[in-house]
C-alpha cells in the first residue's frame, strides 16, 4: 500500500515517515503556496491514498498573514481533495479545535456549529469546507494541543524553561487534550487504510489525548515526570495576551472516531513519557 503524505518536517509528518509504504513530500516537492503543484504531485505519484499533514500553524502570525494562511490551509488541501476525488482515492487531512469558539464546557462534537475566533481557525475551516465540496472520500481529523519530540511545542518549551526557572505562570482556564503526534500519525494512516476499503466512513472526526487538562496542569505533569522543582502559578488567559484569541474550551468528543474506526483516545501521560524519553535519547 502506498500513501502519499504532504509534509516532511512537521510533528505529525515526521512520525508518519517512520511507517512502511509512506512517501512524505516536503516543500521542494510540493509547495502548498502553489496548490496546483500539490495536485500535480498526486497525479505523478499515483498513490492509493493521500494524507495532508502540512499546514500554516503559526496561530498568532496568521492574524497578519491570513491570506497566506488561507492559501496553505484551505486552497492547497482543496486542490488535493479534488485531485483525489478525480482519481477515486481517499484523502485524509488534519484540522483543529480552533474551528470552534471555545464557549461552554461540554466536549465539542463534529457536527457542532463552528465559529472560529481568529484567522488560523478561519483558514482551517475553509479547508474543511473545500474538502467536503470536492466530492470524494475523505476523513477530516480535528485534533488539539499537538506535542512530540520534534519541532516547537509545549513539552519542549516547558522542559527548557523548567530547568532554567524556579517558577512559571501558566494559563489555567484553557482546557483541552494534549495529543501526541505519534498517535495522530497512526490514526490518520489507519483512517486512510480504512477509507480505501470503505468510502462510507467519510466524514469529520475528533481525536485528542485523555484526560482533559489545563495548560497549567499539563506543565505540572511535565515537571513531575522530569523531576524538576518548578512551581506553577495558575493565571487566566487575560494575563497572557496573544495576538490571536485561544479557545477556552478545547475539549473534543471523540466517540464517533471510536465507533467508526475503533480508534480510542490515547493517554497523553504515557505519550508524554515516550516524548521525554525520545528527547533524553537524542540529547
């Protein structure tokens, strides 16, 4: 089985590259700023399925570069989805909890109304809409709080800052599920394999680590695993202003993914231990 993956250096793409039968395309092979090149890459590769693991993920920068974010997060995956539909192969793409406004405290279901708070969420939602309208078999996987031993993410930042400082103030009113990139990669690959066999599984699904926690709670768990003595002070989001508003409620209802694909929420605490071990081995 050959699966073409857009992305090479991102957290999820790097995890996918370790799987047999996967070909990952970097920017030099397929530039998401040029959507037509993405469609051409699919035609040339003639894979059995395509996964989009590449995106414009700089949430704050997207506020100033929304046009570029929209090309990368909407126009490019739409072009990919249309080419896949024309070839009769399934397309899987990663989306985000940022398509919701973060209100309330109930876990968001795939069919819940979307209302992005900022440019990043708008661009990802536009991508979802383009994929659905392409007319082929697809799986959109919304996820949250991605972490790994690669790239820039909360685990690596806390590992560094915790060793440098004795106290940190961390946002405690944003609640969600930290999600290891390794688990996201495995989920996307399994979805693609299943969609090859059964296009009826097409749809939008949610996937996030369990249990839900706050950024402050997550930081405490990181320091506990590292045996770092760093005191965490809870603060509200208003005391840590950013150009883009973050959703307060990023809880995701992942039950439909389990019902349809048999994929359960991963325990991020075990994922955290694996990430820290990978970082230790690499140091």
